[in-house]
């Protein structure tokens, strides 16, 4: 399933920002919400952060702009290369690398105040064994007293409603109109689904369609909590979007 995630993000790297109505605004909004959660647990400035599912840098860049010292890694070389370019273009200090979050301990030196993986990266892992490896590797990159911070979709709700299609977002940008939506095909047991993301762009008098496919696990909060506990993490707390202004539930945990 990692090959599947890798292909998805390699193909999407150049266009990933197009899923947002305004990527720049999202960078700022995400950083503001994450900063609130981090400061609640770890007051102080200049904290070190390992964003181990950084993608093109949505959270990494915004946090670095706020004074965090961020090392950004991702499975996708194309996505992390773009994160480095985007940071450089903005004059933001960001170090980057390619790493699988299931093998971070052997791939990334040092320990960090905060390890994060935001915007539904973990549910690319379909089985408990892989999730446990990822959680253990993330814990291994935390200093004693550090903070793990993850965000996933609200699968407690989405699994119940068996979401089929997301409402289309119609975005009128200077370069033209685009429409973004996803179609979800659920496995018969309702535990995993194949997502197809469509980015439909105005091209002259017609439309050009990009589509990208990946499989996800509809990971419920209790399931993830149990994995984090097994990985030696404790003080597990959930923050819902209405509490902290992030678009997904966030979970934090500390090394036991
Ligand atoms: C939905 S994207 C979010 C990226 C970034 N956090 C953002 O919001 O822009 C999920 C990211 O997780 C990464 N990912 C998926 N599986 C991974 C793995 N096993 N190890 C490291 N990164 C992984 C993908 O390459 C992708 O960049």
C-alpha cells in the first residue's frame, strides 16, 4: 500500500496545492491552529519539529515561518522536493529529506520536541502492524517529554455515513476555474475505501480532468488511540475542529 501512496503523491506533487481554494491561506490557518495545540503542551520558542508526512509543506512551511525549527520528511521525493522549493521561494528555513514514517528511527538522526504527521497521512497504512511500526518510529524520534501530533479525517462519522462523493469545490483563480471533488468506493467490510480525486480545470472552451487514486483505511479514533498506547505513548487527547480550528480531528500523545 505504500507503493500506492507513493504513486499517488508523486503524480500529484505539482498540483497538490490546487486542492485548496487558497493554499497560501491554508498554510497560515494550519500553522495557527497547530501552534495553539503545541503551545498548550510545550510553551516556549524555537521548538524543533519533525514533520514526517510533510508533503509539499503545508504545515512545515507555516510552522517554520512562526519560528519553529522544522525538518520536513516525506515518502514522496517529488513532494518533498517541492516543499524545499516552496520554502526557499519564501525565504523560509526548512531542512528536508525522504523517509518512510515506518522506518524513521533508522532514516532521520536526532530527536525532536514535536513529531507531526497531518492531513490524513497515517490512514494510507491499511493494517495494524504497519500503523504500530509508524507509531513506534514516531515515538522514537521524540525527546523525553516531547509531543506527537497527528491529524486524520473524522472516520467515526464518515464510516457511519459511508461517504460516496465529496461536495465539489468550485475555485475561481486568476488562471481560471477549477472544480475539485473525490469519489469513494468502499470495500464490502466498510473498513477501507479507494479514493479517486478529480481536479477538473478550464482549458480554453473545454475542461481538462486530472484523476488520482489511492486506498485508505477508515481509521476510527479508538483504533488509532489503541495503536498509540501499544507504541508506548500516553496522555492521548483529541481536539475536534470546532475546538481548535483545524479542519480535521487532531490527536496528541506523549512518550510514556
Ligand atoms: C494528504 S498528504 C498531506 C501532506 C502534508 N501534511 C500537507 O498537508 O500538505 C499525506 C502525505 O503523507 C505522505 N505519506 C504517506 N505514506 C507515508 C509513509 N509511509 N511515510 C512517509 N510519508 C507518507 C504522502 O507522501 C503525503 O505527502
